[in-house]
């Protein structure tokens, strides 16, 4: 399929254009600091021309997806790639970012969306990544994306023959039903997970961080409620509660949370996708804090739309309601 346009909160990922040549060269292909751990030669306009021509010829391919990363104002800041790596018989990722944009989380943000596309649209279940051992900053990005380190492999780049650290991302997230004897653990996780939002918004009467365990026990005993542990990295990284009365009314997610140390890896999105596999993809509802723009962006990206209902809680926060048909 043709490489699609992808959107994140701060970025647009689009196909390459012939007129991008000079901006690509100026942004990163002229910079030896960016090319240090790559195979291409910095500062050679002919190399950039070959790159643009090659990528223009691959836009329609089913095993090669190259995006130019731009800010919302159209400024080019880098590029990223998802492709089927014949050497490892697996889907692989790669990325470059102009040096002036380092340290802002742009690559992590872009690659999360690329991985979402790979999993949801291409139905990819395993992705690999590797980086020169001398480039630990790239390793931190890969780990933030949820990849697990496996081994070192031989690697050649502009610094010569070296080794690379090899990672793999498997679609191993799963939902495990909570048992009655787990409720104390769920309650403690909930209090910890929502304590930051409680301090921020001071919604003491309704915050999940303020709830007593008997509230969770009462919900657990409802015949239409199921709590699930969100399991990844062989750990309980969060919890999702699904309400399904099986009477034609909308299924509801309330609440869902990821523990702080596991946030930023796309687990909430993947947990919702797993819930949709179990209960069906249509006729859902949920709500969230309007001021938490990251949450709103996630739900809207997943096909939820605002109903128009907004409930004012206090001077700091409002609750916005979403549905998915």
C-alpha cells in the first residue's frame, strides 16, 4: 500500500517529495554528527539526491514505508522508516533527526505512531531494531518504545566495523482477568497511578486515588464488570475495567491506567485494542480529563469522538465524554 500520512500531537509524518531535497540536506544529511553511526556520507549533495530518488521510487511498495517527519508548521526535522529486513526476516525500523531537534522526544513520538500503524494496519506482530553500541542515546529511544534487548551483532557504519545492540518488540501485551484475591493489589495500583492527577487537579471527591477498596470490590461484583491486569514485560503494567451489560448499550472503559514507570510505551493504546478484540470494535464510550491533552489525542486517534458533553468539576478540570461507533 502507498505510504500513508500519519499524525501525532506535535508532528506530521508524510511521504517524501522531490522539492524536499534542499531541506533534507540542510537538516541532517549535511551533518556528520547525524551520520556518524549511519552508512551514508554527510555533506555530499549527490548522496542526498540519490536518497530522494530512491525513496520516491518506493512510495507504493508494500514492504517499505519511509516518512518525512515535519512539525505542524511543515518544517522538516527528520525522517523515519519501517521496512521488511530480508537479512533478519523481520520488520525493522530506522530514523534520523536533525541535530537542532535532538532532546525533544520527537523520534519517540514519531516511532510510536509508526509502530501503531505497523500493528493496527499491517498486522505486524514483531519488529526489530538495532543501534551502534557507541550510540546509547538511540538505545534509550528503542527501550522507551518497548523493545527488549537480545544480543550484540556485527555492525558497520561511518566509524568503522563495530557491534550493534539488537532489540525485538513482540506483540506480547495481554489482558488477564483480575481475581477476587487480586483486588487489594488493584486498589493499591489505582491509588498510586492516580495520585499525581489528584495532586494536580485536587478532585478529592471523585479521583480514583481517593477511593476506598470497597468501591472496587462493589464494582468487581457487578455481573457486567470485568477488571483486567494489563500484562507486558512479564509484569502487571496497569489495569483496565470493561463494563458490558450485553443489552445493546455502549460498552464502557472506566477506568484504565498505566503505572508511571511503564508510561510512554503505548501500553494504554494496545490494552484498548485488546479489549476491542475481546468485546468487538464498535459501540464504546469513555471519559477523561479535558485538560489532559495527551489522553484526548490518544482516544481521538483511536476513533473516539467527543459527544459534546463536558462536566465541570472544579476550576482546574473538566470531564469530557467520548463515544466510538
